[in-house]
C-alpha cells in the first residue's frame, strides 16, 4: 500500500526534503533577483531615459517560455537546479524592477527636498530615505515574484527531475498514483500561501509608519 | 551676514528665475521674500543652501563664498522648513527631529534628548514623540518641521512658505510661536511667503520681488506700507494698506478717559454725575476687580441693582500701550457705543476712548511720521 505522503524512492527525498528543495529552488532566485534589481532600478530612477528600454527588455524576457530558457541553458549548466533557478531569477527581476522604480519614485518631492536640504548625500538619501519609503511597493513586488516562483519551480520536472514537488506529478503518472499529483498541487499552493503571509508579516513589521487603513491592504 | 551679490539664475530651459538680485541679510533678523507666484522666491532661497547653483553672481556667508565649504556641511549649518513640512514618513517624530544631529555624528541618545528638548520649545506635547507623521495634524507636522530645522542649532534658518498649508488660526499660532522662538534664539531667518500680511507681521526687512526675479523694494515693513516704491508694490500691498500701517503705531499715545467708567457698586450720585459730565452717552460698568462688564445708559442704571446681563457688550478691548492703533480702532469700530475699552496687561480697565479720539490720534501719528520723512528729505 502506498499513502499520500509516501514518496517514491526514485526522487531521493522525503516529503519534508522535497519541500525544502522546492523552497530553495523558488526563493534563492527571488533573492538573487532582488539583489540585482536594486541597482538596476536605482539606475532607472537616476537616468530616466533608461527605464523604458529596461522595461522593454524585461517584458520580452518574461515572454520567453521557461522551457525555451531550459533548452538554451542546458548546454551551459546541464540538468541542474541552476538551470531551473536562472529563468526564475530573471522572471523575478521582471516584476521587481518596476516595483522598486515605482516605489522609489513615490517618495514625495518635498521629502526628497527636505533630505537634500538637511545635508544627505545621494547614497545616504537613497538608503535612509528612498528605500525605506519604497518598502511597501518592493514587498508587493516580492509577493508576486515569490508566489509565481514557487509555482514555476515544478516545471523543472521536465529537465531530469529538477522540479522538487513538481516531480511528484511525473511520478503520479509513471506509478499510476494520482494522489501524488494532488499532494504536489496542494503542497505547492500551501507553500505559496504561507510564503505570501510571511511577506505580509514582514511588511507590517517594517512599516509601522503606514496609516493603518492602508496597511490593511 | 548673508550677502547675495548680483545673483542671476537661468534654468537650462532658458527661464530667468532671478535677475541680478542683490540683498544683504543681517544677522539675527527675519528677512521675508514676498511676491507673486513664480517670481523666484524659492529659487533665491535654494541658492543660499546651494540646492540651486547661481548662473552668475556670488553669495557670501559671513564674508566667505558659500562654495568654499563642502555642500553638505553648508546645508547642515542651515535649517530648512518647507510647506507641508516634508517630514520623513517612515521615522517617528523624535527621530525626524534628530535627523541633522545624527548626520553630524551625534550618538542616538544625545540626539533624541535634544529632539525632545526641541519638541518642548516648539510647543509639541512630549507624548507625540513616538508617533509617526501620519498621526499628527497639519499644524503639528509643521511644528515638527520647525523643530527639525532647529535641532542642530544652526545659525541660519531657511523657510519656504512653511505655514501656507494650514488654516488661518493655526497659522497665526505658528507665526506667534516663530516670533517667540526668534526672540529667544536670535537666528538669521530667511522666510518666503506670498502672503503680504505674513511678511509685514514677521519681517524685520521685507524684499518684494516681481515676476522675472527683479527686486521691487527692500525695506522694513512700516516703510513698505508708508512708502511703496512703485505702483507694483502698492498694488501688491492691497487696498487696506493704510489700515495695516496702523499696526506700527502704538496705542500708548491715546488719552483714555476714566470719567465714563463706573464700578458695579457705584452709588446713585456717582452714576448721575458721571452720566452728565463725562461727555460719553453711555457708561462702562466694571466689576469690583476692575474688569469691564458692559455699557449702560446712565438713565437705566440703578445704584445697587446693576444687572451685568442687561448691559450692552463692550466688544473686544485693546491692551493700552501694548496693542497698536489698529487694534484700538478695531475695538472702537466694533463697539456698539462707538467707544473702545482700553485695558492693562491683566485685563483691568484703564479707560475708554471714542472713535473720534482714535481718529485724531491716527492723524497726529501720521503727521509725526511725515515730519520724519521731511527731515529725511531735507537731510
Ligand atoms: N527646475 C526648473 N527648471 C526650469 N524652470 C524652473 C525650475 N524651477 C523653477 N523654474 C521657474 O523659475 C521661476 C521661478 O520659480 P520659483 O519656484 O523660484 O518661484 P516662486 O516665487 O517660489 O513661486 P511660488 O510662489 O509659486 O512658489 C518660475 O517661472 C518657474 O517656472
Ligand atoms: Mg516657491
């Protein structure tokens, strides 16, 4: 007999192991995406003309199916986690760059003028004034990036079982165990909801300065 | 002293915002820049802390070109207050105020202690310290803005329409507060407004700018009101310039009459005698402490039975010697009897004065003032 949580041995992971793997494959790209997006967004804010072409390029990248990405990347990074994570990082950037740019631009001009007048240099002004005020917008972007990343990891199943919980879909087919597919879908959804809730909690912690009625969003 | 020496600002698009402006701003004074929208007030102010660089000319601070010191050092030595306060929405009130001390490298505790000290100075309750800006009213935010600008005790304060976004009552409170703080601290304040009343009230000197950044007149407010340099300034001062000018004449010269004033417990003889000899149609009744209660017709006042509730209102009294002739005239015009009540600092009646007498005082004050002008002209 085989239960809901009995993972076929070909996946070389326990249920908990698969969850850990799934989270790593989903979240590391979001983090990398964030780290790369911050300076890119800052450049877009600093040089306004840069923003439209950057938006154009990211939108085109977003339009490329992940499968096509894999095909190109397999030549370089093989059938590995990295091959799965690179497209996810790129997709995260597509969401995060505009989110950060809009967030930083939403800082009221009189706040910026006040900061400049008080003797903030450009770097200090960015780190201590613009970024903190952009936090709600950045986290809104992170929520979208995280949830879509968690659901997209499953596609990694197509390149040699690199899809973590997604691999259960494959096993459901070959072992004719539909409950594994249900497990995969439900677990992925629960992970996405929990990650989203965690980000909302982080937002609330980081922004005690937001009016309560708009913080309820 | 801040010396603005034939400064011109041409923006990249060709707009000439300020045109060969020269101004000497004395230490410890409030210099107000006033003028219609777009005349270059903000541009001028921002050239002083180098948020805008002049195209031509120089600005000297205590004799040294402001470009000689690092720009952020210069800015940290000048407080800056703007409309809507421009507070950091993500920082508590106390941390907003502590901003510049922190930039100057003070420790957190010392900076916060200083911030709390300033909250008290600008009349903010200590319980607001841990709040965020969105939890404050517009007037309170503006006070935080002033406190933040004062935090590092800068010798210079630049203020760009700081009070224009609050209602008139709050604005008056903030203006009074600023004058009080200035009397205590003696900063060099450059204050931008488009409200001529605010300029006249606050300014030691007022610079009227006209569109295109030309200086139309630079004078103390009393002189501005008595001798506008040209039709533009006269127009800008508005139609009640004469009345406003009365603010600069003290009421101390008014001769107040005490005969038409009787106490609540006055006897019949006094009421009758005062009623017929004082020359006033009504008598002002004061309580036993000397505070005004209201006006009564001597025929209707019965000794020992004066009912304060049935007297005519005495209107708003003026403080003799402290208020101006404008306040005295206002009190007389608003009084139902046409007589103004003068009180001392504690609210006790000093005497009363008729509209005619106020009018005569205004005429003689003007005559004296003109005499002064003639003397200047002769010299
Ligand atoms: N960055 C800029 N680039 C081009 N023109 C500008 C810039 N800033 C201001 N100006 C122009 O310079 C002129 C003076 O502007 P400034 O902001 O100094 O006026 P102001 O007297 O402060 O007006 P207001 O009372 O409306 O605040 C205006 O014609 C304005 O359009
Ligand atoms: Mg302005």
